[in-house]
């Protein structure tokens, strides 16, 4: 499965680190806005 397939089949937002607004979507709902200094990197299957 690739990102385009996920975007077509999922109802919510499907974003990758290179997308505009990725950081806001990832951390936007945190009540205290404490954002980690690093992010885990997933490996392709």
C-alpha cells in the first residue's frame, strides 16, 4: 500500500513529513504544545 492509496481510502487526513502543515497536524491538538525535538522515522515495508 502506498500513500496515494491511503489518501483515497481513509476518511481523515493522511500526511507525510514533507507535506505542508504536517507539524501542525501532528502536534496541533496538544493542550500544552510541548513538541518533541525529534520524530521517529518509519521504515518502508
